[in-house]
């Protein structure tokens, strides 16, 4: 049986490092996904192809046609194909969050949010990917505020070991949720305006 394990990180770089550590521990790179805020416009690598969501109706990260429908935009140093995380998306704007980067198997599901193929926006997409509703709200809000999320598919028997790997540098999700709620936050609101780069910088300082 396969389990999904997930953790929050301060930014894409921290999540990518955790992904490398997971790979070193034995998780296949194709089973690791990252989604991170890109309001600041930091993450882009024109060497990586991106699947056009209009031609990926099954959201498996592979163009449903032959070799066409590849765009030139993509994400932070992630190699296409078997090397590195398998799929990347750049310049993808999620309601309530703004621009994100997404890599791995989750990328196409998130593309479905923009294309209207996922009910419930990013929270619905995360739930569809195996995250609980409560965690999905917190994860979405954390991404909105500049964070990054890593989700990995692992064998049930290995879950505890891999969670230890992810815990080394991850954000304490429960503590972060408590901090958000102390300011009056209750749930992720996709109708709220995305954070600006300045707001993200200010928010990060609260937890650094």
C-alpha cells in the first residue's frame, strides 16, 4: 500500500533540499512533488518543458497528444523526464495565492485548478491528492504567505522512516496554524488578495 506524507517548508529551496534528502533515502524522484509560492518571481528555468494543461485532461503530467504542446516556461532547476522531479509548471496563478511553481506529479492536479477541472480550488486539489481538509487549508495559507509544500508517495511500511527525514527542516504545521488563528485566520480564502512580495518578507520574519 502507498501512503502520502507531506510537510511545509519556508520556501522552495528548503523544500527542494528535503526532496534531495528523500531521494537519497530511497524515494523515487517521480513520487515527490513540490508546490511553492513564486510571487517574488525567483523560480524559473527555461531549460525545462511544461505540459500544456489543455492537453493533459487526465492530469498525469504527460501531454495527451504526441510530442507537441510543450511550453518554454518552467521551474527552478528541475530537470524534465527521469532526471529530477518529473514535471514542472511556471507562471501558474492560483486564486488567493498568485504565481506558484509546482514540480512532480502534483503539478498537473494544480494546473486543473486554473483550468477549472478541480472542485474547491487549491484546497480541493490538495484533498484530491491525499491531504486532509484541515491540513489542506493550512498548507494553502502557508503557500500564500511564501511557503512551500512537499508531498511524497511512499510505501506504508517506510512512512515513519521517511517522515523523520522530512522533519529535519520542516515547519511545525500545528504551531503555524495556531499562530495564524491567533490573528483571526480561520481557513484559506481563495477570494482574498494574494500576498505581495513585501508582505511575504514581513511574514517570514515573524517565524524566522
